[in-house]
C-alpha cells in the first residue's frame, strides 16, 4: 500500500511507460484493495482512493444512511465500500480482487 501511495504522491497521473493502459486508476484500485484487505484500519485509505476514482460516491463510514450504492442499501460500511469499489473496477476495466471478498480469495 505504501509503495502505491508514494507513487501517486510523486505522480498523481502516472502511467506505465510500456503499457499506457496501466495507469494511476489501476494503482488507486490496488491501494484500495490493500486497504480493504488490511481491514478497518485500512478503510480510510480505501475510501480516499474511491473518492478520487468516483468523487460523488457519497459514502461516509459514520452515516449508515449513506451506505447505498447504485440504489442498493447495505447494512455495513464495509459492504458498501466493497460494492462501490467493485463498480469502479467494472467501469474502468480493472482486474483486481473486488469480484470476491479479498480477505478470502477463492
């Protein structure tokens, strides 16, 4: 997670020089995955990456009424955060862990 954050701090618009399709959005998704895997202590980092990738996400860990993604309410912040990150991943074509619970890979 720290390497991804350092890369984004150094160059927020980074792209891989040998494959431009791998870019800062992919790094943000990877950092978000690491935050989710870390658990509650990593959720703020995951949320901050989501806020860059999807600024209008509206999730607030302290407001259960905000735990709605694509019109579906969730009973936990973690579930809403995961679903929001899955939606971002699908929209940018990322290939991270968000298709499954990253704490329990298949």
